[in-house]
């Protein structure tokens, strides 16, 4: 673990210390909130998550630069996964887990092929305080109480370095853009994923879009202020080799394929205000999960 942490810190320092660091300015920020209450209205499994990105670089010309480390993204994430019932978790259901992450990523391109590479330090367990946050949220908004059994069985405290890489290729199709991609993750969950995104409309054509971990939706991190709208469709499948949230040592058998299908709408007005709403169907993640689920994702930006 010490070697992994050391490697990750060296990686972060290397990216942050690129030769053009003195010329960087903040280019933009974006966020996405995902919750199953916004989807199928159940409080279970992938219960909720939040992703936030802040991006720095020498400039933004509406497309990615060719240099590794020129564009740097500081990424924060929070995630709550839970059994189907917090009050009476069934035998064999997944344990509650609070997940917080902080990482550094870079985005660049070679022609129409885009790359995103980076790493995160991921903290799990009661040390995140997300179990208490979930209880508070249910007290305020209503919902089932978390039983002592659910608390005792939750994922234990840990710190896990995670490396992430994605390669996608943009193909223009008249008023549409298609982007097949492959992604690899190693750490909290080790997996290989392949999929495609289809965008119909102008929104996002000159923006930096970042992929959300849970839903797979792309959210805007460096904006293009041009008014417009778009419909986004996407699907992907992953083979998961290992998961710290569903450990084989605790008796979990991972599904052979982890599938996602998503759709959403982006809109941006004359003054730069924008809104996004999307739905994602998430397939089963472990063999004892009795069905998939639908989560909803939202993003809102207002200019006054």
C-alpha cells in the first residue's frame, strides 16, 4: 500500500509540474448529481453520487490540446452504495459503503482521438462520515432508518489508489457526433469497459466533457457559451475483475458483464444558463442482485 501511495503521489506531482504550469488559468468547472430518487425513486444499491471537476490550462480554443499535462483537471467525487433495505438488509445483499475520492487527471488528443488519464485517492468506510450523512438526509427528507446491522456490516475503512484511463474517437455525422470509447480502471474497482456515446445537437461540441463514474454521462467541465441544445444517448459494458465494494472474500460473485444504458437532454440559453437531466439504467453488479435500477442525473448552471 505504501508503494502504491508513493507511486500515485509521484504521478500527481509529475502532471502538476508540466513546463507550462506557470501559464495556466482556471478554464472552468462542472458537476453532476446522480441519485436513484431522480430515477426509479428507490433508495438502494447505487443510491447517490456527486462528481465535481475544476480544470486549469494555458487556454481553451474549443478543442483539446495535443500535449500531455497541458490541461489538468482536479476531480472530487462522493458516492453512497447501499443494500436494497437499510432497515432490514437481506442476507447476501451488498453492504453499505461511503466513498470519497480526490484525483488529478489530464485530457489531450491526437487528431480526432481523445485521451483522459489520471489517478485518484479513494477513501472508503465509516471514516468518510457518509453513513451519518445518509441518516441525517433520511431524517430530514424521509426514508427508512439505517439499522445497527447495516452499520456494522458496511465496507471497512480503507484508502485505495485508483488509476483511470479512457480513449475515445469522435466521428462527425452531420448534426450528430458519435464517440466510441474504451476505459480501464484499476484500484477501487478493476475493470475494462467499452461503449459509445451519441450526441444529437450542438451543445458540447466545443466543450470539455468529463465522464461520471456511476452513470457514465458526460458532463461539461469547460463550457462553450454558445446557446444550443442536445440529446445524448449512450451505452457501455464492462468486465469487472475485482471490486473492493463487493469483495469475493465476503461471498460476492460479480456479474459477468456490468451494463449501462443512458439518455439525457442538455440545454443552454443566451445568457449562459444551462441545465441537464438524464436517466441511466444500471444492470446488476453482483449475482445476488435481483434486478437492475434506474438512476437520474442533474446539472444546473445559472448566471445572474
